[in-house]
C-alpha cells in the first residue's frame, strides 16, 4: 500500500450493498481523518449517500466509464477504491485501472462463513480471492501464532428481512429516478422495473412461502429415509455466472438429478434447498419436478424453498453445490461435499472430486481437522463479525473493519506477520 506524501488517505466508493452501510462506513473513515468520495450510478446510490458534498453522479454510458474513472482518480488524488463485489463491469474496469495506478482495492462481499460475518479482502473476492492460491498447509503455518477458539456454525442465513427490505427500497429509487441516470444499465439481465417487481412479490409471499417451507421440511424430517442435499444458488449471482462451468441453473439441476438417479441407492432421496433470496425469475421448482420425472426419480426428489439450512444438514448424508458458501456448513458438520465451480473452500483435503454418480453411491468424507484449520484461518483474517443490512450488524462491523482498511497490510498478511488485531466474539451487540 502506497501512502501519499501528505499522509492523507483518499477513498473512492463505488457501488455497495443495498441500504446505508456504505454511508456509515464513509462517515467513520472521515472521522479517522480520511477523505471520502462516492460515485453514484443511479438514484438508489444517490439516496443512500446523504453526504452531498462528497457525492459524484456518473450519468455517462458504459463505454465512457474507464476514461472517466481514471480521470476521477487523478483529479481527487485517490489512494483507495472501495466496492461491493468485484465482477460487475463498472467494478472490474475500476479494479483494472486502480491496479495500474498502484491503488489499494478494498472488496466487500457476503460472508464466506454466513450469517454473522461479512467478507473483507483486498484485490478481489470469490474466484479472484487470494484464498484461491493459498494451500491449507500455508494457512496452518500462519495460524501457528494463534489460539483462537472456533465459534459454532450458526443455523440461519442472516438479516433476511432487512436484506429484502433495503433491496426493494433501492430498486424503487432506481426505477423512479431513471430520467436522472438514463444511461445506467444494471449488471444483471433483468430491468430495474422487473427487479423491483420481484422484490415486492417476495415481500408479499413471505407468509405463503413460510408455510410451504414448513410443510416440505416436516415431510423430509419425518420421512425416515436417507437423503442427500443440493445447495442451490441464484442463477444471476456472480459466483455462479463468473466462477462456474454452467451458464444456466437448469444445466446444474439436470446434472444433479441425473447423477442421483444413476448412482444413489434406491432407498435414498434427493433434497434441493433453494437460496433464501430465490425470487422466481428462474422456475427452479418446476424444472426440478420435470427432471425428476424424466430420470424416473419423481417419488424421491424434494424441493424446499429457503429457510434454515441447519435443520436439513443435521440429517443429510452429503451435499452437492456449484460453489455456494453454504457448502461450508456441510463441511463444518463433517459431511461429504461435492462442488462444481471455483470456490475459496474447494481444497482437496475436504472437497470431493468424485464423479457425481459415484459420490451419491459412496461419498468420500472430508478431512475435518484440515477444514477446522481452514475455517479458523478465515475467522482470523477476512471474515469480520457483523452484517450489511441490520443496524446491529452494521455497528458490529464498524467496530473492526475500519481499522482493517486503514492497516498497511491486508488481512492475510497481517496474520502471517503477527499484526492481526484480536477478533470479536460471535455475539452481536444490539
């Protein structure tokens, strides 16, 4: 990290999680003596950044963004760029420019260990994370100075209602403020109006989905049959789109059902667990039913819409996923896990590479001791207690992450050099 001659850090914020998290973070960085600027690409960005003097609206088209970004960095003498997710096009271009200029890139993401942590890294996350190049043996060496106790795996995903609420508010302002930012293009395939409609639909159907989920989960838990769990993701999620071999969710669903039908014992069942934010843009339940009929397994395939994962994992024989972070809850319980995409936890010590029919027939168990070391390494480095969407989560996150951002070392180097700050316990103070 390069410190400017005057010693002042100058942070440029791009797009962040829905809600007030980036505003709160910028306010704390200013209190620490840094300059903070925010580029807004739509009305939603603008509304959630109430500090008008530091707000920079960008109303140009995508083709003009790289030159504008470089000019902005030079004009404001930016030293650091802050963003949420590193694969959306405007962020990927900004990261490229920042690297050429020797700037520090701070990347936030949903927690690799959910729900009570978020991910803070430098340079990239998920498939672009430094974790992809680190071996478990290297992590064990870095942990030699630490004797941290591991907290239990939580049972819930996180601040779900707050997440949906802030997403609906954000998309409302993006949609109604379209004429102010008419060149804005979402990084996903759907229009802003379609995204907003899906958020409203999810909010309205929460009670109905809760009943469906309860009935489906009860049938599985009382069924008395062995079952394998498929941990689904959102088709539009960057980890699925950018770091997996699949272009559509249906491709993965077909692979899973076919592998189960070919390899699993006849008395075993297959349970598909939907992502908590699944919004119906992909007809997942319908596709699963169709594929189950096609492969002659209709009476042994189940679908659960969201809900708490722990209740299903507690009795599962193994789990399959593309690269969902939920796979780590399976590993924490010592369950066999098969992945198909690039994932920060896909280490050979604890993730199976068996052909899927063979995995369903006789899944290889993970090295649980190696996984405990891996998990401990994450909790000592890039996993920060707190959350983006609830007030209590943001308070917990601010207590630690600002000092991490101001540190000359990234979280992984800090642990290796012995300079990592003590970590908070899992309890979130209200």
